C-alpha cells in the first residue's frame, strides 16, 4: 500500500502571511489597532474567507478579538454597534451583509447593538454570513449559561440589562433573563444544526474549558496563529459604570456610512472642474 503524502507546497500561503509579525505578540492591547496595517481584499479567496464570532457577548469576545489582532488579522470589535446595524440594514435591503464601510476587515467580533429602542444580536445572521462568505470560519464562543446571564446582568453595573429591557418592552429583570435564556438555547441549537453538514466551518469554543490549540488548529487551513497569543482580555467587574452609561450606542446604517464618501467624491469632481476651467 502506498500512502500519498499531501503536497504542502501546493497549499496556499496563509491569508495573514504578510501581516503576521512577532512584535504584535508583545504589544500592549491598546496599541494593536495602530500597529495593524490596512488590508486589501483583492482575491476571491480573501473576499469569501472571513472569521465570524457568532456566540453572544460576555463570552470572551474581546479575548478572541485581541488574539486575532496579535496574529496580524485585521479585526473589528463592536464599533459602537456599527457592525450589527450595518449587517442588519444590508440584509434588509438585499445587499451582501458586509456591504459598504464594514467590508474592510477580515474578522468580526461582538456583533451586537443595544439601545433603548432596539436590541440587535448580529450573531443571529450566521446563515446569511455563510451564504455570502462560504469559506469563512465561524466561532461559537460559549460558556456556562448561568454564568453568562450573571455576567450580562453585572455589565455596566446593571445599565446594560436595563437598556435591554427597554428595547424588549419588558419591565422586570426576570423577564430579561427569561428572554436571554430562550435566545441562548435557540441560538446554540440552530447554529450547531446548520453547520452539522459543513465540516471545518464551525468551532464550538468554551471560554472556560476549551484549549487555545483548538482555535489555532481550526484556523490553520487559511490563517497563521499562535497559542501564546490567546489571553484573557476584559472583565465585567472592571467596567466603569459611569463611562459605560455615557458611551451611547450609535445608530449608523451602511447606507448612511456611504454618504461621507459620496460627498467627498462630489467635492473632488467639483475641484477638478474648477481647476480645468482656470
């Protein structure tokens, strides 16, 4: 019997090969965005191979975000609700989920928006994200449900839960907890059912019990990452409640984000005409 060895030379280079830099591993978390070079998603492989965190917030989303950045992967995290607003708006208008301003990153984490009027759990759009970006990696970050609910209730010294209650149109903490619990059960069941026949696309990652090596192995067909770069980032207990209360979410749709670009282009054309006339 002859065992055929895989042709490693034939495998494409990691998508983040050029941006994978050892110095990112030792950089302070706050400095990482400034050290990340812009990416150009030019090939079909790059445009359809993204990384989506599709578990709820308060399940290690910031840890995943920083891990990806330290691997030289351009990642977006929450962006004051821009990610969730834009994805919802794009899908509602028949556009690709990442159409417009938000189509500039490789990875997306903490895709949510909660105001007093609406609560958008962007992770619920995993089906649409897979449809348009079928070569992507989907990470269902999870933990013990009771601990997750406790963490959400404590977030922002309770302001987050009260804001969520307004969005749902309920009054008591018990009602909010019941809604969260039902969403948790439904989402986890539907995600795992959807990806059951899509091998290599989903990683269920328990932030308390799973090993970073699982994440590294999962992403390895297309991305270069390091176990030592997965660290604990963020802590609900350390969130300043007054700062959280003042950091208002922003309603910012993909359509609105295009307006400054169009205005800039009109101004450039006007200046070109004026220069030509003189």
